[in-house]
C-alpha cells in the first residue's frame, strides 16, 4: 500500500484498503470466537486453527494500524478539500437537491475516514469530529429547506465556513500546531464564583 | 490595525462607543461587522457571534494593535501576554459553538507555539474610513448575550458589569 502524497486517488485507495482490512478483521473475529467455543467444548483439533486465526488477526490489525498511520491524515485532508470544493460549487449554483445529496455523500466518506483512521485518538480529534458533525447538520437542514422550496444558501455558507476553518486547522497542524478542544481545558480558578478554564499546562509554551 | 476593512462604522448608543469593522462580502453573507469597544475600560471584541473576548494586556502604540486573521475575519489584538482563559456555560454551548471555541483556542495555541505568527508591521489608523452611524440590529454587539467568554492576558479583578451579569445566569 503506497499511499503517497495527499491526492484524492491515493486517499480513496487507502480508504478502500482500510475498509477491506476492517471487514477481514470482523470476519476473522467471528470465526476465531466460533473456533474458541468449539475448542472449549473439547474438540482438540481446533487448537491449531485458533493459533492460526490469532496470528492472522494480529497481522491484519498491525496492517490496519500502519495504513491508518500513513494514510489517515492525508486521506482526511484530501477529503476536506473535496468537501470544501463541493460546498463552494453547490453554494455558487444555489443548492439543488441532487447536489446537496452529493455533499452529504462526501461528508459520509469523510466520517468513514475519520473513524477508520482513528483520528479521534490524537490531539484535536474531537474538534475534527465536532466540525464534521456541524457541517452534516447544516447540510441536512439546507436539504430540508431546499425540498420545501426555500433558500438554503445561508446554511450552506455556515457549513462552508466550518469546512474552511477545518482546513485552516489542518494547515496549522501540518506546521506542528497542536489542535485543542474543550476536553483539553482544565479548571484553574474562579471568577465571580464560576470556574475559569485554561489549556492544560504543557500544551503550549505559554502554559 | 493591519487589515483593511471597507469602512469603520462608529456607533454611539446608550453611553457606549463601538467601532464596527465592516466588509461588504464575507463568504456567503452580503456583509460582515466586527465590533470593537471598551467595556468598563477593557478592550472587547466579538468572536463568531456568540463569543466575547476581553483583551486585558494589549500592545498599545498610541492605540491597541489588532489584525483580522485566517480568512474568516477572526479578530486578534496584539498582546503582551498570551495567557488565555475561558469561561463558558458548558451546558448552554451548541455543537457549533463548541467547534468555534475549539477553533479559536487552537489558533491561540498555534500563536503560543510560534507556529502562527502575526504580521509585525504595516500598522495604521482607520479614521480615514470611519463614518458615524448605526448598524443593523442583528449585527449589534450585545455584551450580555455571549455563550463563551475568552480573556487574553491577566484575569481582571472584576469583570465588566454586563459580562458579570451574563455569567451569573450560567448554571
């Protein structure tokens, strides 16, 4: 699996491979559990199969982790660019129902990339997920409005500004900035009896 | 200021002077107003409608220095210290507000890490663009209607009255 650069084709290939591996792992786990049950019932000959399946599972999971590490962020960034371009295009043309459904499909692809690549584990993971969910909600609402003959451009504009903000965050992250969300805040004192939060010490030079 | 708005509308109303930096087009909106004012002596800006930002330690060269960053007209005042404090009514935050607060915090963190650098020159006043007037009601700064409050610089001993009143309503 090459996954070179951040091109859309490369990211789509990575996504397909990730999906294939996830399916394989799912099937292997089902078989593994079945064989373990058989072994527990006294069928000794199942022991070799258990060992073989465990080794296969281990290989697949390591491959999954490796691809997610190498291709997850590039696939996410390429998908974000595609989503931003889709939103710009649909906004400039007024937001037809078919185009809005296509934007929702692109959002769905990005959600799969986020999940498969385990982007929620790193810093700012929740921020990315929140942003994507906000976009989905705006586009769904825009679709609803378009279906009722209304003007969806305000909602699409909100979705586009979130997509652009996500791209700006990725540009900062690519330069080495650590993305932070509300989960990275801690209570450091009170003002007027209410808690005051700051970034956890060590998150930044300003602490 | 180092980014040019098309106009600056100076609104005097109810004993307060607010300078609204105006752009004709902001993505999909026909125009955008970014307010700057003093609240009980503290420099105040608005961030994405529902965020209020108090700048307690601005760099002042005659006037505080500020810029609008990152394509979404995010107001940033140059500060001597970049201590960033957040007060929010967690239960009141919508998902979109959570995201925009996280975005702003990440921008501050990038500044603290030295990844994002603010322009160092080209500052000028804006009175040549200033006009007296009123802004549409929906764009007006309402210091008592924020969902989250950010303080950049040392925490003030006392919050401005309207800000404190809003804070009292937080669960």
